C-alpha cells in the first residue's frame, strides 16, 4: 500500500460482500429461534425455561468446537490468500474431524444422560423433566449442526458466503413449519410439545446440509467436496495446526466451562427469571448474529492479506473493521431497546418476567458495545496468526475476576438477578483498553505462509494509517 491512500470504497464493498450475507444468515437463524421460543412459550413458562437451559448445554458444545472453527478460519483464509489448495483442503479436513469429535461426545451426553445434564443446570424438578424430554431428541441434531458449521467455515473463507445463507433459509423455513406441525399437532400429526420442537430441529439441520451440498455442487466449489484431499495430513502440518489452535481451543473450553458455571448460578434463580433468561438469550443471539457477519469479514479480509504478504493492507483494515463492528452493534442494541415492549410481549413475557427480561436487555445494551469490540479484535488477531494474546486476557479475567464475583453475588449473597447478571460483564472495559494497545502495536500479525513471513521482515506498523500515506 505504499504511496496510496486507503481505498474506502473497495474496503466497504468487500466488507459488505462477506458481512451482509453472514449477518442475514444469522438473522434468519435467530428469527427461527425467536419463533421457537414464541411457540414454546405459548405452552408455558416452565417449557420455555427448560428449552432455554438446554440451549445453554448446546452453547457449551459450541465452546468446545469453536476453537477449531477459529483455527480453521486462520489456516483456510491465509491459504486462500496464498492460493495453496493442499493447505485449504487439509485445514478443512482437520477442522471438520476435530469439530465432529466434540459433537459426537455431546450427542452421547444429551441422548444417553439427559437427566445428569439437567441436574447440572437447574434445581427445579419441573424444569428438569421437560428438559430431559427435549434433550433426548435434540442431541441427534448436534453432529448435523457441526457439519453444517464446518462447511460454512470453508465456504466463507473461500468467499462463497451465499451458499451457507441458502442453507439457513431452508433450515429456518423447515424448522418453523415443523414446529407448527409437531408442537401443536397440526395437519394430523401427534401433539408432541417440546419433543416436537426437538424433532423439528433435527430435521431442519439435515435439510440445511442437503441444500449446502447441492449448492456447492452446482457452484462447482473446488474444495468442499474434495473428500480424498481433506485427510492428507502429515506430522509437520498437524503440529503447526494444533500449535496455532491450542490457545483458541483453551480459550473456548475455559470460557465454555466458566459460562456453564454462570448458567448454573442463573439456573438457581426464580422460575420467572429463568424464563426471562431463555428469552434474553434468543435476543442476544440476534445481536451476536449481526456482529458475526462483520467479525467474519475481519477474519477473512485480514487473514487473506496476511497470507499473501500484504501486511500494510491487513493492518489498515483491522482497526477499521473493529470500530465498524462496534458501530453496527450500537445501532442494533439501541433498536432492541426501542422495540423491547412488542418483542417481549409477543414472546409471552409479562409481569415479573417482563421486568427482568427488559433489565437484561438494558444491561446487555451497555456491555455489548464494548464486548463486541473485544470479540472483533480477538477474531482479527486470530486470523492474522496471534491466537494467544486475547485468549490469555479472556481466561485470566473470566476465572480470576468475573466467576468469583458472579458466584459470590448469586450463590452466597443471593443478590437480585439483575445485579448478578451485570457482574458477568465487569471485566470488559479493562480488557478493551489492553486489546486496543495490542491492536495498534501490530504484534498480532504472525503469518503461517512463506509469503506472509517474508513480508514481515523489517515491517513496522503505521499508526492510524488512514490519516497517513500507506
């Protein structure tokens, strides 16, 4: 980029091409979850609370495999920038295999030991019984969900972002329709309640995979279905992959366990609060869904440039993407506050559960602006090869600051639910300052390709590159 000003038009076009389809895909998925919650809430607050806690178990699975998603995006995006076909294929195969191992473990736990899972998350017997019915069926969706996610990672990193969107459209449409049929017993089907919602989820995930594969074939994608080339690993590649992935995996596992502990604390709150938490998590997914599109853009656009040796371009894009993510999140959370009454009413919140759910939204609106900035920076660091810095910060602050405070306020002092919930975000401002310092120093750029490594020789960051010639 030497001697050239930053090309904002080209930059925004590339962000839009990646971010908007991903954001739309996640919006569709969240809309499906909202419709699920609305339908289940019409049965009762116990049911919506139980399904919400089951969703926290699937979130723990998400934490278990997301480290491999981060590693896969790191390698695939950089190899894509370098046009290394073998690297792309091997990275996808290893990512998929690792993710699937996690999914199978959680599938076994959900389908064979659902009582144990529900006892961990709540002490309310009525909620546990409903949750067991849901998990026994929904657990079969976990391997399908992970396969769909792994394929989406490959397609996004190789800039085929529309194909996962088509899969989501099909899955959400199927899920909503089958929920209506199976939960309430329409069109002559048996009235299955929460078991119907679980079965609809399994079928919808299968439909998503079929659509993605069909679209990949029609698009003649060169990597997704090159199965024989996915598993040609050697010792050197395995060591490089797991060395880069290890900090990300550790981050997600430690955070997953920590979030499980937080959910255990929240699961001991009154039944109205548990129902409000379930509804809030769905709305939180809406915010994260918008964010994920821009975060994926950060990972791909930065990682691709690092991989092909355009270090100045990667650096200039990175900090702009972080701030863009925060602006988008600010708009989304303000919109959520403005529309909270019709949203919570439609989702059957009333009385105390409405008050608590609105409190969750207000607290999250303040925290999300900073939290998503931290998340965007960490994703950018990972895509550029630095999987350690953000990981260490997040684990240390979570385990030595957030968890002790949440546990003491919720389990020992028995303080109000909203105060306990607010403590979940107490570390975010401190980490944001530390992440900003690291971002501008540029030490997070650590290529895995020969071209990227060669370009780093003698490189120094140009601070605030948009105000200077690059």
